[in-house]
């Protein structure tokens, strides 16, 4: 059995309280708790139901109203910030939340009822028109953009990029096998020496594309000095080193690579 008599239109104690507030035309933020409590208890006396769940909900609210009424008669409590606490604040918050959802439920119900009488036409817009996008107005887009703002945006983007970089892993390099043969580099250096006879070490390195080539070139020079093909001189400390071939001009001897290891013959 449901609630009969004056309560048959109310879905719960909060619904009844909202009805009493509207009936008395009072401000929900300043509820006259004495009047509302008396009217609420009067409605409770007319309840005719055997459902204990329904009765218990209204009884709990009645006890809450009596508790608030009693606290209103006592000196007002002060919170940690030194402000007076209103015993009705929690009840007001519950009423506002209930009123909000009740209003939303009513709106959705009206839309559901009205949707039965609505029919939607299938769109007949041409594909090229549907895909059309108006051109970007650069003047409007860049309105108010100054050099200072642009620099600030650039710094913010740069900082976000730097924050995503791992400070440790970002320093790791790629270990890759360079296709630089020490044997080929020895031949290349020797050919250069035969053509130029005497030249500086700096001049020898001018055409090397990267550090690996420089290192292998230096190793090639050491190997050629070792087998007696070239000589290297330096007059003063930190001066450029001068390289000169020891082969007689016009004679090209065979290069001996027997002392090179297998790995050195393949990669520098």
C-alpha cells in the first residue's frame, strides 16, 4: 500500500518539505524551522500506510527537523574560522540538490513525451557543401598577438618539450657499425702522400666528413709510419705536423697489411 490522504502526491520527505516551503512562500535559505516542523508533523499524523520503509523515511526526517529546531534554541556554534554555523545548512543543501534533480527529471519527461510527435528529415545537403569549411580569418586569429606573447608561447612549448626529455637516456648515443676500413684508408692516405709528397696533417684532415674518419685517418698514418712509408715531423709543441713520403718519386711499392688484425681490416 502507498501513502494516502494528503501525502499521496509526495515521493518522499524532501518532496514534502519542498511543498511546505512553496506553500508558505518562504526563502529556502532561511527556513522558518518551527513553522515547517509543525506542519510536517501535522502531515505525518494523517499518514495511512503499512509500508515500514516509507514510514521510516518520514520519521527520520521528522527527527532531523526536531533536532534542528532544538539546536536553533541553543547558543549558536562557532567553527574553527570564527563563523557561526547554521544548523539548517545541511538540510538546505539536501533540498537544493533534490530540487535540482526533480527539475531535471521533469524536463526529461517532457522531452520524452514530446519526442513521440517529432519526425526528423533525412539530410539532403550535397557532400561538397557538407565538407565546406570557411576560410580562416588570420587577422581575427592573430588579433592581440604581440611579439612578447609569441615569445612567451615559444618558451612554454620549449619547456614542455624539455620536460618530456629523459635527462639520462637522452644522452645515450646509437652504437652503429661504421663502414670505414682501415686498409682502404691506408691506401687512400698513401695515394694522397704520393701525389703531394710533403703536406701538413691539418691539410690531410680537411676532407674528412666526421670524427670516425679523422680517427681512422690518424690510425692509417701511424701504420704507414710503422712500415716506413712516411715520416712525420713537428718543430715546436702544438705546431702543425708535417708529413712526407719516404718512397722515391715515381716508385710505388706494395703495402703490407699482414700486421693488421682481422677486425681492423674490416672496420675502423
